[in-house]
């Protein structure tokens, strides 16, 4: 017969069930350590460890003199690295799904030709995918790929493998370029993201290289109220 999990993990499970179940929404104040210690019959030190770990994981935040509150855990991506969005969602303990709206070969228009470094009218690969977290849209990915460097791109099942997974497997990414701005989107984009045209969104233009080859150009649109971008820079002291 298996042993029960440590008491601090039981407290964490209780807290996470309330958070994930929506019983405690963002900014809700959780019970204080003293109450949790009494409710679970443990020391205050054990209750403190349970809360401290969830603070470090980003589920809770402490406000001195006020208490501990549920954080607003918006979906988040790095500005300086390229990650698989499916892995990002699952790392938060959430369910990832997507909807493939387009997967085809098209002629590059002026913008695509300029961004992807090809001649106007060149045939390029195109995918349009809505990425969801717990069935809620968090990103519309409009991507163009140079077939010269990833000839089998469209042969992939994008309902099972994200474009990021496919590109990294085909051509290790060595360089990236990001341009981010706040935008208002058209009705079609708003519909895909289950938002409104009057609500601001985050637009990220991403270009990726493998060595000297410009592989991909993508426009990633995120609902502003559900997404945030993060940048972390580490500098060595002089």
C-alpha cells in the first residue's frame, strides 16, 4: 500500500485545486498560514513551506502586511528565446489544443517577400493556427516558411506537432528577431481569438534563421488580457 504524500504537498494540492477549479480567481486572498496549519493539523512551518513553494512557482504572491494572493497567471512567452507553445502551456499544468485554419502553399505578396527574403510571387509554405490553453485561444500564429530550407513542412500534422517543433527538428534555430507592438485587430482575427476588435492585442513579428538561412517569418497575435511577454537579461559584473 502506497504511503500518503507529505503534508505540505497535501496543502499544496488543496490550494491548487481551488485555483485551477476557479474557486479562487486571480487576486483572491488565500487563508493565512495559521488557519491552514489548524485545518490540516500541521505546524505553521509546514504550511509556510507549502505556500512558499507555490509563490516560487508563480501561483501565489505575498503582499507584506496584507496576506497571500492568487496571481494573475497570464500565458507567457519569452522575448529572447523561442519555445514550443504547447510545452509552455503544459508546463503550467494546463491542457494544450489547437485549431489548424490553413496549411497550404501560396505566392508571396509584397510583405511576405520582404520579410522572408524571397522574390515577389515565390511559392512559400503558409500555416494559420489558433493555439489554445484550457480551450481558450491565446495565440493566432500566421506563419510563412521558405520551402527551400524546410521542403517537408506541409507534410506534417499540425494538430499533433506545432510549427515550432517541426522547424526546430528540420533546422536548428541560431538567430531570432522579434518586433512587438500593441494593435487592434480586424473582425476575423478577433473571432479566431474569441475577443473583440476594441480590445488591444499583442502582435509579435518573429523571424528565425538557421545559420545564414532565413527560415521563417511569423506574425503572432495574442489577446492582451490573456497574454504577456517576458524578457530576462543576465549581465556579468565588470
